[in-house]
């Protein structure tokens, strides 16, 4: 049986060129389509998705590092979310670049591999979009 931990509630008005706001008022952002037409000070859905994925994945790395008894005080996750278009329409792909300072290659890879298994964003995207991961500047072969 699952336990509901938290529900985020956000309203978007006028799509990519509108506004988003959370029900608690903490998040209030103008939106603009990516590229030259973007309004100054506005964000877009791809940036918001990248923020969420990077933060969530970083927490998953911290959880797995702690389980391995590895200090991971300064985990950094850079997320690139790319909006693409082909004959079938629009689609996303992601690159996560994880930095684990002072953690050896094999250990860092194991931690990130395990983090990818438990991160809710990774679970949501698995089989739906291409996600590539780098650990300390090395490509990670993602286990199924």
C-alpha cells in the first residue's frame, strides 16, 4: 500500500506563453517559448522540468551515497532537457551530468546507477524519453 507524501498543485494559463502559479503562491512565473521570442525574465516548461529532475536526482544520489557510507556533501546535478521535433511531433531527451567530488569512479558509478533506479523522475521517464547520464565527466552505461 502506498502512502501519499505530497501533492504539488500548479495552474498554467495561456500555455507556453502564459503564466504558472502554485496553489500556495510560492511559485509565480511567466512563461515564454524557448528561443528568440522569449520574454525577459520568463522561463519555459523545459527549464522547469530540468529543475525538478536535477533536484530529485541529486537527492536520490545522496540517499544511495549514504547507504554506501560514502560522503556526498557536494553532489551537483546539471540537467539538460532538450525539446526536439521530428515527423511524428515533439519529444524530449535529457542529459544528467552528476558530479561527486572525491568519490572514486567505480563507486560513483554504482551510486548513480542505483540513484537512477529510485529517482521518481527517472521512473517516470524510463521507457518514455532518452536519458543519458554522466558521472564525474564519464558517460554512464545505464542498467535496465
